[in-house]
């Protein structure tokens, strides 16, 4: 699954990367080093003319859900089955978004321990995770807009760490993913593959990332775990 990620850039960098200079209502943003489920996260959608950015709660609540708590179980959606699942098939056709990030965390098992790893593009740049969103109306009339991150089978780099990875869209596919006119699941699912391992790197980070209350630049600093061999693709 994808359960933690980073977005350490400025709002100006976000606007430039996703073409948001004319977008109204840019939410307040500061660099985040430990984005976690249940938090409000930045997401990019297209209104039919321009890209727009806003905040969604991480953990999708389908519009037909009876309880808000179901969102805690829908942090990720498997790309392979998204077109068939009741919670995801309509959002896949009509409610797609980009979730900007510049890295994500997974935990690698080493003996009896789990070592947190930060995984990113080799150039350290922003990327877009494929997301779905929905809006739920609570019994007391609140509108709650939520999202989920699509995942896929991992590339060889991530496979050494975890058995799933977020779908990172190729930059040239982002506009197609956001295009509201595109509703054929087959066309959309053709984009949902593992990002090339050759363009990514991973490195070990502090155990402090395990606590969602920790959110500082220290979390993304590389460390050398004791008695741990350096592996191909690791940045140290």
C-alpha cells in the first residue's frame, strides 16, 4: 500500500509544475515530510478548461456510504480491480485527480526489524500519483470530499521493499488522466503501471517517520542502518 508520502516543495513550485497560475483559491501550503492517512492532502483536478488544486481528505468515502468511518479502509485502490469495485468504478470514470508528491515511504523487512525507506525520482522532482475522489454527504449535512491513491504491482526497485507501490503517472499521461471526456475504463487502466525502476531511487530514513506527529526535514535525511548492506538503487 501507499500510506505515507512527502511533498516538500513550495506552493510556487506546485503551481509551475501543474500549470496552476490561473487557478483560483490556491490553498495554504507548506512543505510536508510525513503526509498520513486521514489528513487533508493537495489534489489537482481539471474543471474542463483548467487545472485546479484543492484539498481532499485521504481515505475515500463513496457517496453511497452510510458511515464516515469507511474512509479509513479506502486509503488505496488496486488498479487491477478499480473498474469492478463499487466504491471505485464511478470515480474511475468521472472523478479522477492527481496527488502531487516528491517521495513516498515504505517499510523494508530486515530480519525482525522494519526499516523505513524513502522512494523518489532520481532527479528529486515532483510527480503525480493517480488518485480518485468522491464527495459524501453526512447525515448532518456536511459535504466531505475524499480521495484514494491507486496502487499497482511494484517495479524491481520497490519490490525489494514492498509488494505494492503507488501508480505514478508519466508526465505526458497526466492531462489524459484528468480529461473528463475520457470515460472508457480500458483507456484509463492502460496508464496504471509501475513507474520505471531505472528512473527511481530509494534510501533508508529515520524510524521517526513511523510517528505521524513527526513532520520535519530530518525525516527525509538519508541514514546508514547498522549492519545493513548497501543495495543497488539505494542513495547513500
